[in-house]
């Protein structure tokens, strides 16, 4: 029987790794960043990734490798870290596209506000993505194990994340890991195709 190795490593602050992260991030968000930032979305996120102190920084990213080939990614940070993050690196990376970003941010403001709320003591999984060819090989489980261990090491009280209600596969995965739905957004206004579940798990 062939033996395969799954390992986790921290991201490096390079543009090339930033592009890999950006692709995974946009995939995990089901195209939201391409929608918000336009055709230069991956480049803008990659430049932001190279800077410290923001939500999309390399500091918050780990890659999963399957036989030394990148197979997945997770981006995670504590609520306390999030309080100190700046939007400036993203605005600088967007440059001339910052007007589009500003307009789209206004349009998407209700969603962004919902995603931006983190309870003190939470370890927030911003995004996790696995390449299709590596799904079902245990990569996601290894990443989730690593994230939970990292959260406990940081003395976080809970792991939290947001998932689209329509993403039933991801929801089932999180439920198998004993995560439960804490709240949903929006509560009253119906937006076609958009309902978010905040899921949590005590660590």
C-alpha cells in the first residue's frame, strides 16, 4: 500500500504564495473577492498577503501539503488579533481600484459587518479550502486538527467560522467536528442565495 504524507507549514510572505492564497480564499468565499475587487482580485490579495497586520496577511495562513505539493490552505486568527488589524494594506494594494473596492464595500456592507463581528476569546477560521484532486484524502481533517490545536495553544475559548447555508457539504464537515450553528444572517431580510451560518465549537 502506498503511503502518503500530509504536512502543515506556515506561509511565506512571497507574491507567488500570495497568489496561491488568493485563489484559495476566493474559492472558499465562492467568488466574493473577484466580485468585490474585479479582474485584479488575485493580484490585489497577493500584495496584501505580503504585508503584516491585516486579515489577509501571510501571518495568519498555513498551507497543507500532500507529498510536498500544496493541497489546501487555512486562514485563521484570534478575535484579539483582529482588533488590531488595518485595512490600509488592502487599500494600498488596490491602488487605482480602491474606488471600485469602496463602492463594492458599501454595497456589501451588511455582509461585511456580519463577518467582521468576533466575540472575545474566539479563534476565527476565515477560510479553508482544499484542491479538488486532494479532497477525500484526509487533508481537510489534518488542517482542522491543526487549527484546533493552534486555537487551544493560544488559549482561545472557541473556534468560530461562517459558512453559506447553501454549502451543505462544508456544513456537514463542521458538524462532524462537533461544531454547531450559533446564529444566522440575515435574520429577517431575505436576500436570494445569501444566508450565512456562524458555527462555533468550544476548545
